[in-house]
C-alpha cells in the first residue's frame, strides 16, 4: 500500500520512526512536510498527487467526513495530574465546575473528575456539538463542550498545555476560566483574555465602518472550505451598495493580502480562529462573519439617523 503520513508540528519529530515501521510491513511510505493545522487540514492534494491509497493523520480525531481514505491516530499523553491539587486554592469559591481538555488528555478525564468530586466539587462535562468527537473535548474552533454547560457551572477548568485551546472556549463562555498546564506547572485564571478580545473586536468593527470594498477569504482546506457562506456574505455586502469579491487560497497569506490594496477590509470564512489570532499580521481590518454583520447593522443605524 502507498501511504502518506501527516503529523502536526509537535509530532513531526516522530515521522521517521513511524515511516520506518510501516516500511517494514512492506508499504511504500511518504511523509508530508507541509504545515498542518489539524484534521481540518488533511494533505489530500498531496496524497492524490502521489496516487496514495491512504493518509495516516496523527494527533487528531476525525474532523469531518471526506471522500479520501484517512486513518486517524489520536496522540494520547499521560500528563501528571499532581497540578490539580494546586488548582483547589483557586476554586475555593466555586462548588460547580466544568472540565474541558484536548484529545491528548481525554482518556484522563475520568481521573480528573474523580479528583474534583473527591474534593467536594460538583463536576460537569459537556457534550460537543460541532467537530469535536468526545465529551469534554475542545478544539480551537469547537468549544461546544464548554459552551453547552456554561449555565450549569460556576467556573471552568482546562487541563492541558498552552492557552490556544482554552482561549476559544473562554470567548464563548461567561464564567471564570482556570487553565492548568501540567507541562509548565502553571495554574492561572485567563479571564483577562476575554475582555482583551472584546476590545479588539470593537476596534476591528470601528475600523471597518468606513470600508467600501471587502475581500471575503475562502480556504480550500478540507475542513475550512465554506464557499456558500462566502457567497451569502458577498450578496449581503453588495445589497448594501458596497463592493465585494471572494478571495480563494489554501493557506491565508497575509503578505499577499496586504498587497491587495483595492480592499478596505477582509472577512474570514475559513478557520474561525484566524480573525481572532492573526489580526496583527495584516494592516487592514480582518472580520469574522458576525463582525461583518455588526458593521452593516451599525452603518444602517447611522444612515437612518442622518435621514
């Protein structure tokens, strides 16, 4: 069998090891050297160019159905749970807590729940309603496991490395959010990012109020392609007397966008985190679809007020 292996950045150092093991089984093996942002970004074009029979995608669960043969190999990490005891002093005022984590630690969720229940907490674990597959699992773009229990809990605890994943959940919830990083031995409330992003969002909207031409970004990545939304937004923009065009690429190249001087603002329909995480990389406003609608609503109110 001809196989293409695909690894996220944190696992690329294991590529040769896995390739060698499959070659010993008699397979012809290739390794994708491209950057990947997750299971929303499968190397399907590369696999088809190689006439590969299968992609083996490491590090993530299935994101959505595709017509190509893909085997998903989630990467489990047995992180030390000792840091949970450090979180208790931060949670003294809260009796009902929600727990979220990434696919790497989903298998530890039961132990985490037992720990908190053993220390008198009422634990809630939400169900995903988007692309995530497991209870309590959050993705950068799927925060259903947190948002679905926001009204039931008094605080959240995220267990895992970094703050990329909990930031997404934080922005879609209203309760105090504690991040427990077992790799850096760090425990902190990250609620400050909620207000920081709200300020940035208001800034993006304000900066786009005078825009006359919008570039609508569409990605060809398998799990980020949203051409129907782009067409809908284009129609809305044009119905308000403004100009719009749909800009298509696989990965968003911000330097290339900066060279497209005819556009006063851009609207993202690809990974929702682009409008949150990458605004500093572009000189003009980069809006989410919801932010675009806010711009249109505010402009309509202003026009009505001038009549």
